[in-house]
C-alpha cells in the first residue's frame, strides 16, 4: 500500500490543471461508481488526476493503475477493503481492463461498500463495454473522444475559444477573438492535433504503438482471437486506410483477407468500438444500430496521415474531420443527396471550389468548404465545425 501511495503522490505532483478536456465538467464525479472509457491516448488518466488534485487530495483519495505489480499478489476488492477501513472515500482505478475479472470485483465493491466512491477508466473500449453489462445498473459510463479543434487551440497554442452549438455554426455566429487566420492552425490540427501527445515530437511512433496494441491485444482479448486473426485485422485496417471513404463490399473484402462474411461484420464492429474506424449509417450512427453502413472512414484525420501517408486523400480528410467532430454532440447519418445529415439539415463537404448542384433542391442545406476563412449565405468554413465540443 505504501508503494501505491508513493506512486500516486508523484503522479499528482506532476499533474497540471490549466487545461481540461471537454468531458471534465460533464462527469458526475460524486456518483457511487463512474466509468470513463475511450480509445488509447486521449487523456483519461490526466483527467482523473486533475480532479483529485483540485478537489480531493491524497488523504481522501487513492489512485492506482490496474496493471501495477501490486495486483500480481493482491486483489482489487481487498485493496478497496483496506482503503475503506482506513477512512478512504474515493478510489480511482486506471486501465481497469488490464485486471482479470474486473467487472465482477467492481460489482462486489459497489455492493459491499456503499459509502465508497469508485471511478475507473479503460483504454480499451472493447473490454469495458463487454463487462459493463454487469455494471449497467451501478456505474455511470462516459466516453471520452480525442481533442476537438477548439481544445487543440487551447492545449497546443493557449488560445481559448468558447464552444459553439450547431445552430451557432450554421448561423455564422463564430467569434475567434485573437485568431486572425485559422487555416494554418487547422491544417496542423488535422495532422497532429487529435491526440494530446501530438504536442510532443513522436506522434507517428506513439500512434503506431496504439494501433498495434489495439489490433494485437485489445481486440483479440475481447473476441478470444488467435495470432492469425490479429494479422487479418492488420490487413483489414490497411485496406481501409488506402480506400476510405468507401462503401464496403463486404463479400469482396472477406475474400481478400480470407475470412467469412459474418466474421468481417464483427471485425468492423470491433475496430469501430476501439476507435480505429468510424462507420456512417443511414439511420443512426450508434454502434449497435440497425442502420445500414453507407461509408467506412478511419476514425480521425491524424490516423489518416499516419497510416495512409502520401496516399492521404484530401476529400477523405475533410469528410473524416466533419464526422469525427460532429458525432460527439449530434447524431450524424448519411444523406442521399449530400455527404451528411444532422437532424433536418444536410451538409456537403468539399474544397473552396465546391458547387451547390448536389444540394440545391434540399431545404436546409449547407456547403461546408475547406480553405476558406469565413462563411457566407449557406456556405460554411470546415474548421468551424471543430468548435462544437
């Protein structure tokens, strides 16, 4: 226990609180059990340490990582018992998916210690969702996405911009007080601004490690796959990265990587949950929806630049950015006449020379253009959609 507290104190001392993720203010931290899930590398650990540092301190709380050597000889439920009996109030458990049988033990902790508050995080969306069925009546589950363009401006350049609703954006009510020319910053964001570690100099290396860990560890563990299946997942991601956005011909792709058609459906679902790809549906963008998948994208633009490299397509980058940024606060679905529909509005995404022809017969329709600083009439700048969260 002493070693756990020592590690906790060191982490707390090195945690800064000047920048917080969008989800920080939305979490009900005082609930009895809270789960924060999301792809690897988006800042979950920092967020919980920030909350402890600002609101609790090390006397009320304890932070542990579930892959700590302590748990090779001790159970999580025993730690909770000792912590609770020593007047502990808040137990924070990071990377819970790395602890075997985590779901059952969290359930036991919840039932046995009604005064103890537990917050847990998981880098693997897959295992958390798999186990959350047991915790569905107990834990509040939040999902954290990578940085928005607005958050990037704050974190990378210390330029604070407020959040704007979709209504603000389409009505051209965007105000950037101290940013005269947003396009250079926007282009930098597309390449390195989605993950907080992009502020460092080893983005491609870190991102490559995340992709490998997701394909070789997270998905196979979740789906009980073997090493051979992991290689097929890598091949599938390679095909996607060179083809997106595309309407999936599942039979053809299944033949290319030598899997069954039904298995391929599962592969796409696993990769979407893990934050590697995004599937645009014609009815609802929810992962478990019944809507037909119209297009498949890589999850974010940083992944495009990392995986596709020189083969990166600017049209794909623009559409990926729009879908990625708008899905946090809105239900984004496919459109017959344009690229996307949100509520009763359709959006066609393109460059500065994009014409109105595809959507001129629609009611509330907008042209979303890259390479323009400001909008006019129903023409809106693409970068503005990065200020929604």
